[in-house]
C-alpha cells in the first residue's frame, strides 16, 4: 500500500513537476521561496493523495493543490507575493491580445511594465491569471477554483481589461 | 524518463518522500498511542469504578463514578473525531470549497461545539456526586452550590484561555479565508 502510494506520488511529480515549478515561479521571484513553495505543494499532494478518487482530471487536481497551497502558503505575506513572469512565458499573449501591444511585449521594457501591473493584482486575480498563463480553458479554471464558468469568464475579462487599460495609460504617460 | 524528471526537481524528492513517510508513520503511531492511552485509562477507570461500585455503599459515589466514566468516554470519542478532521485537510478540493471549510473550521462558536456540553454536564454532575460526601461540614444545598460554582469558574477560565488562543491563532486565518471568499464571489 505504502509502496503503491510512493509510486503514484513519483509518477504524479514526474508528469507534473514542471507545471508545479511554473506555478511557484508565478508567485515568488526568489529562488528559495519557489523551492519552499514547491516543497509545500508536494507535501500537500502527498497528504491529499489518499483522497484523490479520480473524479477530476489529475491536472485539475494538481492545479487545485497548487493554487490552494499558494493561498495558504505559510510564512509568507500573501499580499506581498510578486507575480514572476519571464520572456520564455509563451502564453503572455493570452493576457493582452492586442496586436500592437503584443509586438511591444517582445521588448524587455514593456515586459517589465506588464510585470509591474501583474504584481499589483490582488492575490485572487494572481491565482486566476496564473491559470490563464498555464493555458487552462475557462471550464478548467472554473473546476479548479469552484466558480461557475460564466463567473470566471467575467472575472478574467475584467482583469484583462484592467491590464490593457493600465498598460495603455502607462505607455501614454511614458 | 521518470527518473530524469525527478532528478530535475528543485528539491531532493527521495529525501522528501522518506521524510513524508516518517511523518506519516509518526502521526499514525501518535494517534494509536493517544487512543491506546485513552482506552487504557478508560479500562483502568472502569475497573476502579467497578470496585468502588461493589465496595461503596454510597449511591452518590456509584452514580457519580458512572457519569464521570461516560463523560470521559464521550470526550475521548469527540477528541478523536476532531483530531481526524484537523489532520486531514484536503487541498485537492476546489478553492472556494476549501476556503468555506476553513472559515467553518476556525469559527469560534460552532453547532457541533454543543456536543462538548453533554460530557461537560455529565462530568460536572458526576464529580459533584462523588464529592458530595467529602464536605460534610456544609449543608447539602451548599455542597452542590460550592462545587458547581467552582466547576463553573474553572470552565470560564478554560473558555477564556481557549478564546485567547483562538483569537491569536485561528481568527486571523478565518478572517483571511472570509476575505478571499468575498473577493472571489464579488
């Protein structure tokens, strides 16, 4: 039984380790903090593994644990968590689908501006955006968070609009 | 393939698994030890109560001992269920559900908290009956009042200590969970 759990755990980490590491990077710019959070997510996966009945996709279950851990990450000032994005992030265009802005995003300066805007989001909005950046559909995000799909759509639309507006203002002023 | 992925992990997975298994074993052992201790004490108490029941002629002692024993067993069962609940927080449920559960778990007054009142009442009556013959210098009514007032005072102190602990440790968690819920649902 114990061996079976260990094998299942290793398999989950082997298949989802990158995903977990990315979530940790979204929330913590500091490498040590990322490592701590990664470890805490793994501990919570281990502790919740006995209760996983396969009712949701394993990826959804992993995202739930990652988001729930990030919201209750011990020893951290939640509100001060910084969202960390980098140029390798392929899904950034999902946040700002305007052609001009998309082109500008390729420039490092604009990326920094976007990062500044993302860091000003509330912890809830950061959680939602982190799932958008992961390429999850609205249905999947709704499953992870436990909101209805229309509700998630409205929230994400609102965040994107705010980001776009703030980015435009930022560009006009500079 | 799998090994490669595990090796790329930012932490030493094998050490972590080993630590988690040790922690699981420790928790299991701790729970078994607490349960064994509780049931062991209950068994000794049943034995003493049985002896007292046979040897004593006082019905106060007999009834008091029985009520205290029932209260003890009820406490043991309640604590066991609380321990199980607190030990098994599931992080794999939707975030909203987790936050709602956290808000309920860290509430000061809970409906299920009323269950504790039954064994407390039984213990109060039981101990009172058992000590009834020890204060012969007092009138019967005064003996009851003296004990019940002291018992009530001890319970108030216990509640205040519990309240301070709740306010310092659990209230901030509840407030945080409620604030997040409000933000999610706005």
